[in-house]
C-alpha cells in the first residue's frame, strides 16, 4: 500500500506538470476560461485514470513517454465531466475535491465553457503532431476514447442517472448506468495502452476483465461512500442519492449486499491480473478502491 | 442566387441523411440524449459550414465522399455550441431556428449532455476507421478542428463575449471576439479541404483570405440583424445586444459604418476567390451573407 500511495503521489505530481504545460495562460481576455480549466484540472483528485494508463502501459512494456498524452487527455475528459456534473441543472453540487465547485468559484457560464474546452483540448492533445506515435494508433485511440466518453459510454451513463432521479430504474438499467457512468472511462484507462503495445491476447483479456471489475467496484464503493462516508474526507456532498430517492444498488439490495459484492469484485479483479505476477500495482489498486474512504 | 439556394437545399438534405445515420436511436434509456442531439442537429439551420466544406473541396478537386465526414463533424460542433449558448446561464434564449431551444424542449441537464455528446461525437466521426483517407490527414483535421473550436478559437470567442456583457470591450478585444466566436468555425470550413487536396499555395492563400472575410462578414451581419432584423425571419430573439448594453461594432461605430464595413468585406471576399473563376458559388455565398435576412 505504501508503494501504491507513493506511486499515486508521483503520478499526480507529473500529471500536474503536464497539465500546466498543456494549459498555458494567454495574455488576453480568453485567460479566464483557461484559469477555470486549470482550477479543476490541476492539483485535485486521486489521478486514478492516469495511474491505470501508466501502470498497465508499463506492464505491457510501453514507453512511459508514449503513455502520458493518453493520461493527460483522459484526465481532461474526466475533469470536464465533473465540472458539468456539478452544475445547478445537473447534480447542483457546490463542493468538489474539498473546494468550491467550478461554477461557484467562477460562474455557471464560465464553468460550462471550461468543461467544453477541456473536452475539446483532450482531442487536440491526442491528435498533436508532437506525440511521436503512428497516426494510425492516434486515430484508434481517439476513436476509442470518444466512444467510451460518449453516449455509448460516460454520457449515456449520465443520461440514465438523470432519468433515475425522476423514475425508478430496473436492475438491468441500474447495471447499465453503473457500467457506463463511472465504469467506461476507468475501463478505457485499463485497456487503452493495449493499442500501443504488441499485446498478447492473454494479457489483453486479463486487462479487460480487470477493467470491468474495477469500473463496477468503483461505482459500488462510490454508492457505499455516499451512504456511509465522511464528507470532510470524501470532499463532496454526501447522502444525496438517498435524499433524491435514486435507485442505487444499495436502495435495491441494502448496504451489506453492496459491501459483499464489492469484496467479490475486488477478488475477481485481483485474480484477473495474477498473470502479471503477485502483488502487482493493479492488485494493490483494486484493494485500495475497496477500502477507500475518499 | 437560384443556384446557391438550390445548392444549399441539396446540402441540407444530404447533411440530414448523414446526421440521421450517424445518430441512430438506441433501444434503451440513453435514447433521450440522442433524441436531444437529433432535435437540434437535424433539419435546422442554413448548413453554411457544410456548404463551405463541400464547395471549397470541390473547387480543389477533392472527392465529395471524402468531404462529408468533415462537414458532418463540423455541423455537430456548431450545433453543440448553439445548444450550450442558449442555456439560461449563457444567452438564456428560448428560441432557436424558429423552434424552442433544446433546454426548453427537453430540460437543462439533457441539453448540457446533448451538447457534450455532439462535441464528443464529432471527434468519433472524424477518427472513424470507415472514413477512407490517410490517418495522417485525419489527425491533421482533428488537430485543426479542435484548435478552431477550442480556447484559441470558438470557445475563446464565447469567453470574450461573456466578459463583454459585464464590461465594455476595447476595439481590439471586440475584433478578437468577432474573429473567434463565429469566425473560427467558418474559417475552418473554408480551409479544411486543403488538407485533403494537393492544394497549390495560390489557391490556399485565396481561400484563407476569403475565409477571414467571411468570418468577419458573418459576425457583422449578425450584429446588424440583431439590431434591424425581423424575429420571425431570423428565428431567434433579437435586440439582445443593445438590451444587454454589449459592446458591438454597431455600439462603437453605428449602423451605417457597420453596413459599409460589411459591404467592403463582401467585396474583398469576392475578389479573393476570383482565382476560381467569375460567378463561382463562393462569391455568390459572400453576397448571400451580405444581404441575408435570416
């Protein structure tokens, strides 16, 4: 666990350096939107998605330098989704990562633009001629990321989540929502490096299975934290699902069943990546997500 | 002018067919966001940007089939920007293209997601393996479009526009806003086909000059219409700039000077593309924008 925490801190620091480079502040009135992008993107969060990209990429023998553009772009997309999710018309959340949400710190209009701009910047970053990999691979990654981030991925999950605030969901709808809303980008982060590696099918299958488990595990522990977590630790408003009477795994099956399912998902995630050796960082991360308090 | 109107109608019809194919309605709860995307993207608007892509592309000898993915993606990005622009936190406009704005027809949260999804889908479309052009060209187009649509382009212009609602702009800030907000995507639509053509530098320079003029001309006639147009024809709320006491070219120099500048821009646009022969569709379009009533 110490190794994992050190690794996460190292990745966060490196990520911030690269985000800082990718988002320079211009000397004109457009500076305001860049400042809003930087406010939410730099320095906050656990950098889980970059961690998965860097870690699976290294396990597959990909050069670290080739992995960073994917990590930076993905973090931009994750950040945009948080900014838009927090808007009054969406989750209406004024607290994120322990500080005021983007639209509180700036204003709603700027937050909408900052989100749009981070999403746009992600694709600018992935298509950059400065990234020294084959254009064919760039196109495959852009195609993959836009699928995982779009209506068949994250946005689709957000749509179902919104509908779930107004009507109760069936179990299969709930599962689809979980798989898409948080799961999609986490899955992408575990499998994207395969595009850059001459990846044998055993390893790729292992990573896909791990990715699915991690996506579901993360959503499950998110629901558990919403019910039982400490706001000061988690850094966002909690207890909202119950207040909004949303269908969650917990509302359907209770807290104990959710905890048990989370444990099973962690076990399956760990087993999936046994092919990369015992005590690898991916197993450690599955455990970290299971027991996380934030 | 008859040729131009026929051409615009043909392009609109073809564009709708392709948008319809690109946005199939799934048989699950995510359908709602796709319906919102389709509501704003299909059937509305003059399809100016697709017109420029198709027309300049043909003048450069590019196969029409290769041009459509750019036209469809660009229209998706233009549409997302209108959806987000109409939101209560932005322009708060309930009328667009003569029908209720997206957030009125659906709701604010769905409109935010539909905009995000159209932006994401644009890059999925451009990176599609079904588009039979070199990956190197795809990457160049994705890079170009994300620049023109981002903080150095359209979003930057929107940011300056928002700031202009709260403080008066200098002439150079106003010009930057005009160049970016509407100008950027129009410019892109005139020059993007150069990536697919073995374009000689005389033609490329001509198109760039034309593109700049068209971007400014369109913004200028937009400001004039906001002041003098008929709402029923234009299909959106008018008179808003004056009400909001925004700095526009008209507030700085008056209506007559704006009309004169528009005429000069049209003349320069027409001169720029004389290299493609007299009475070409690009000259006709410059004139059409000058005298437009909607």
